[in-house]
């Protein structure tokens, strides 16, 4: 029973302060903060030491993680299996550590924050690099202390052949202290250490030539070289980590943002969820889908964009509002001489060098002592072999082993250690070969002892050993840098247009000039065929666009009309639409719309190509079609026509880089001409162009196409007599611009064929209206490809129908996928 003298009266403040102080010291030193020398926390050190002691090393088979955890917990770390296994798993995750220390089989978690499989399912062993941390631990290189129950001894630090604190970094929170040390590139850090050994007074600027910045296992882009320098000086600082991304073109002339590297310790699943929430909540418009395409080949996040979306603007918004870009805060705190300190780069490197000096010194002493002991034994054995007969007689005359040793020492001057080695010598060792081996061993031992004494006595030699071993580690384990470093932090600018909610709509333009836009809701509530049309009218252009898109309408009179999509009348799908003349003056009675093009931005690399009936052609850069001030009420000229009877037949939009395109023209009198588009000069918007073909008197161009040189492209020809012929445009050899061309029909003396229609062959049926008003639907594909001089096959009875009045394509409503650029 306690006496009154043993009872202390203390205030609550004193008790709490003293107890919390002890607790804080423990968790700072023994749990959360790494040692500056080997860069390990106690649990990590115990894991590596225990697995190494159990022989669970890289060159041996994997072992159940549960067995390793049990040994670690039972011998060294009495804090529960979960904390040990979690630490083991983290040391195996190549997205957490720059160079993993544990090699694990099975599910060890993921960048999505998935939990690893239970320890009973996974297998683990030390990685090959871990052996460099543990190398020479059995040579009295580090101090050992008793474990928690005084049954085993454990190291206070590992020998660490490389600067693990910088290579793999560390993160942890304790009472009053937290640490955040980023991972670095092994080869760069070793180069920095080697340089600092040779130049102890080197400046931080010089060391940063070797170690420019952290190198994160997830790669990404680090911005802020000056901020890195400040962090290396003081141990605290902030840099920007930005995902590595690219904007790619996909089918339909759309774009997608592809992210291949994300910032360190960002949860990929949460990042994707956040981006998808932005899409669902329509905080910005233009994202159609966010998906994770990561596989065993690498990380890949795809943000697919809608047509005409502002890819760079959306990327900037995502960088600013998600973890595609984060701030990384340096807080380099480590245990130095059993005290937590905020340390800079030079301090860490110098502490590591001091540690290696201590390790190499202790190792050299251990090896020297061992070598000298062996040298003493070898000298005794050699002496014994030189007087072998006397030694044998002495041993035979002795009573027992103890007496034999005593007699040898007394008779020949052997020491006790030498005498022990002689009496336990096996008989087969008394051969001549063994004498030679002993002499060789003696020479090697003498040489080794000299080297070890030199290491211990000369600082330069000791440093050379450290550098040599560091270079060996670098040679075997160094990998290329993953993180790109950019000097300046880029400011993110958000395009206000990206923040404006845009709407996907369906735009329809008819051949008679009716224009409208309909909401997707109205479109999907009806069938495509229910589009509002006048009798005899057909759809010229039907495409799903965005309200931020723009349109250019080209007419047969050489005029162009501009309309932004959001200014078009918003009507129901079944409504007729608004005629273009309702907002436009100067539209002629016989003027009609030939082609419609949508775009988001006028391209400098694209060209409009246009042909006329009387044989003129021109190319004009798309960027020449800037919006004019009076666009709402007036059209502007895109091709000056030289006569009142001339008209534009076709307008195409081509890529300037497409060098394989040919012009293909067919005239009424059956002449065809093919030549490279490059022969047509690029001229201004209002120019008339140049001669495209040399026309005979009373001849005219029926139509013109752009075809590819070297690729067979079928065309369909219809004559006034109702004959249909199909042939390859490439059958007409390239001749040159403004030539007469070659005949594509056989000329007849009586009632010769004259071409009234020519266009590319496709699956859309032709509607042939005869002179008597009969409408015949024709499938072009039913007609075979013929030779250049053939006249084809008749589709109508010429005598009954009196020939062809008009030929046009069947008017289907196909909503095009948006290919706007």
C-alpha cells in the first residue's frame, strides 16, 4: 500500500504537459518523420531489416505478405498489422515512390485510391534497390538497439548506399511537425552528391545544375524554377504541378483533350469524377464525355469535346478548377541528430555524406579487424605446414586437443588462435595445392589490409570509395527524368466564351433558300423526314452545330452570305424556316445557294475552290472571308463573273497541304480535263480567277470535281438522250490547266450525245426528269464502270420521253456529324 510520501500532488496542466511532451517526442522520432541519413521512418526501416534478415530478398521467391508482416510485428513493430502492411504497400507503389523498395505481387492498390488486397492474398519481397540500403549492415556499420521486449536487436539507421530521403521523398504528420519532401531522380541526386564531395563549399546554384528540381514518379510538368531554389534554400516553398496533356483531332473534325500524366499524389478517380461533374452541371459547355482509358501501357484520361468546342479554353478552365493542376508545398523536415529540423538541399546532402563517411569508416575497421585476424591464422598455418612432420609428432604425442594446443604453443611459438586453427585442420588440407592457396591468400590479405588502412588514414581515399559506390548504384539503377521543368509559372487565362453556355442545334438549309435552326429536343421528337419543306424543295445542308458556330453560304452568282448560327431563326423541326431574302437585299430571282460551310475559326491553311460554267477557276484562302460590317443585310462577292450568262457550278473547301488533289472538269460536248489543283493560283476574294479549260464554241462546263491522283474515283455521266455512263475520273490522264481535254463519249454523226449531268458516284439515287415530266429513280451502282469512249446505257426510252429535262440527287435528310474547324 502506497504511503503518503509516495503520492505526488500535481496540477492537471503539469501532468498533461509532461505526458503530451513525451508522446510528441515519441511520434516525432519514432513514427512520422524520416531520418535524414537513410530517409526512412522506423516502420519502413523495420520492414526492410526484417525482410532482409528473413532472406526475403529480390533474388529469391516471393513470400506471403502476411508472413512478413507477422514477423515484423512480432519482432520489431508492435503497432498492429494494418500500419505495417500499409507502409509495406506504399513502398511498393510506383506512383508514390520514384524507385520502389518493395517488389509486390498482386493488387497493391491504384492511382484511383483503390485499397490493396488483404495481406493474405499478396506476396512481397525486397526490391533489388533495397539491397543497396541494407548493404554492409552485418559489418557493424550502424548502431543496433534492443527491440520493444529486449529479445532482438534492430538498427537505428540503415547504411544506405544512396540518398533515399531525396530519391523517394517522404510525407508525414506528427505532433507539431509535418514533413513533405518530394522525390527526386536517383542519377541526378548521386551526381550532386559526388560533386559536393569533390567541392565541399559548392553553392546551391551549382548543385542545382545536377539536381534542378524534384522528379515525381507520375511525371507531369513542374513550373517555377525560382520557387524550387527557394525551397532548396529554406526547406519550404511552393511550386505548380501541371498535368501533361495534348489536344488531339478525332473523327468528325472534333477535338479531345488527352491527359497522359497527372500531378503527384492526385487521386485519378476523384479527378475524373470532378471533371465529369463539371460536364453534368454544365459549368462549362463543350465537354461531351470524360473517360478513363488507362491501361497497362500507361495513364490516359480522355476529355472528348463537342463540335466547335474551344479546346484550349476548356483545358484552361479544367486546369484552374480541378486537380489537373495543383500547388505542391515543400516542407522538408527530417530527424537530424535525433532532433526534427527543417532542412535545405545542401544540409540533406551533407548529412548523407557524413553518414556514409561514418558507415565506410566502421565497415573498414570491421573488415580490417577481420582481415588481420585471418592474416594471423594464415601465417600460423603456413608456418605449421613448413614444419608439418614436427607438428604432427607433437599432436600425436599429446593427450587431448587442449594438451595439443598447449604443446604447439610451447614448442613452436604459435599463439592460441593459431594453435586452434592447426588442431582443427582437416587432413586433405595438408596438400601442396593448399600451401599455394595459403600463400596467395596471404598476399591478398596483405594487400587488402593496406587498402583498408589507407581508407582509414586518408580522407581522400575514403571519399573515393564513397563516390565509386555511388556511381555503381547510379549505373545500375538510374532512370531518365520523368518530370518536365519549366522556369516560369504560367498564368491560366479563361476565355469568357468558354463560360457562356452554348447549345447544340440542328441547322438546315434547303436548295430554295430556306434556313432554320432547331433544338435537339425538337429534332429528336420527330423523324428526319418530317423536316419542313416546300413541295419540290430538298435539303442542301443539314448538320448538328453549336450556337457558337458560323456559316458561309455560297451562291451561283458568285456571292457569299455570312450568318452566325445563334442568329438563325430558332424554329421547330417541322416548320418551314425563314427564307434567306427576308433579311438580305440584292438576292436575284434566279440566284440559288450552291454550298454551305460551317466553321468555328477561319483557317489560314484551308482554301475555297470554285468553278464556273464558262470555264474559270480560282482558289481563295478561307481566312480572306472575314466578317464584313453589313453582313446582316448584304452579301459580298467571292468570285467575279465576267459575263451575265456565267454562273458558279461548285465550291469546295480543301486543305492547302493536300498536294494530291486534281481538278476534274466535264463539258457539255463531252470533253474532260484533269490537272493538278496546284496549277490554279491562289487569288483574292473578289478575283475572277483563271481559265480552267479551253472550251469549244457553244460548249460549257457541266460540272467540276476535285479528285485524288492515283486513286480510282467513279463518276456518273448522264446525257440529254437519257444514257448513263460510269467511269473512273483517273482514266483521263493529267494534261494541264486550260487545255481542251479528252473525249469521254464516242461522237456520233447523227444525234450525238451531250452531257447534262456529271458528279461523283455514290449510293444516293438519281432522279431523272424527262421532257415529258416523268420522274425516274436510278441507282447508279447498277451501271458498270465503262471505258472512256463508251456511250453508256440508256435509262429511259428516248423516243417515248423525248430526252432528259433535269437530273438531280434524291433529297434525303441526313444530319451530318459536325466536321467544323
